[in-house]
C-alpha cells in the first residue's frame, strides 16, 4: 500500500472539504504517517474514514473529526498544550507541529512508551509523554493555553478546566443525549463558556468522564 498517496487522498477528501482551511493543519496531516500509530493489523485501514479502536479504551477518531477539532481549538505557535489522552501519540504528533510544547498524558504505560517512541522516530522534540490519569491532567506542568481531548466525554471536565490559563481553551468531543459534537470551552477569569462547532461520529468514551448509566429494572 502506498501510504504517502493514501495520506494525500485523506487530506484531499476528508479534511479540506470539511471547512479545515488552516494550511498548517493540512500540512501536518500530510506529513505525519498515521499508520505507524496503529497495530500492524490495522495499518491498512489507517486512512479509511472511520474511527479505529486500537487498544482498550483508546481509538483513533476520523481524520475529519480530528482536523476540525484542532481547527476550532485555534492552536497558536506559542501555546503550551496539554494532550489529555495521548494514546499511541497521533494527535500529539499533529499538535506538536502547531504549538510550542505538548505535554501528553497516558495512563497505559505500555501505550505511553510506544507513543514516545513514535514521536522520537518522527524527530518531534517539543512533545513529552508522561504517565498519569487523563481526567486529572497535569496540573504541575500547567497552566495551559490549550487542552486537547480527542475522545468522547459526557461530563464537564472540571479538573482539566481548572488547569487552563485565563483565555485558555479546552477542545473535546462532547456527547449529550447520544449526540456527539466538537466543543470548545474557554476560560475568562473565573468563568467558563462553551460552544458547539460540529457534529462528530466519535463513539469511544473516556473512562471517568462518561455518564453513569441509570439502573433499569
């Protein structure tokens, strides 16, 4: 399989037509081999337009959803960024090309080590993977200009929001009543405002920020 050609086609068909006009995002996705962040048996599906579950509780959302979520988070070149769920490192690799520094949190030590290895292989030296609970973030490394969470949450991420700088943004896929949307929270002093930007097909919830299911008799 010609992965480079597949990447170009992915950007041309899944990213550009979906209102992602930031050339920095397009270029980062063209230059980053999505397949290396997946197990060997899933690599031929790396550029298919669907969410790919590659580990327990971890998935790679569609390129369309990832690109749109990054775009609405408005990353700046001098942003200190927290990637709250690193997973295998793909979103970390993309973000690192758009901001000053990325702190990436992963609770699965094996997955976190693999993510750091992938970043090193791509010569990305402005991102560091640390072991921790994604729901708790990394308060000792913040506060952050941007917190990025490319998994589904169903609760307001209070502990993560507390780690934003004034004017900082938190981008996530938020599911409400079964509908997932790309959402950005923004801090202004002691207030937090939120806005929905697009519908998302993402399904995998982040443990700890998923809604508790009511008991049914």
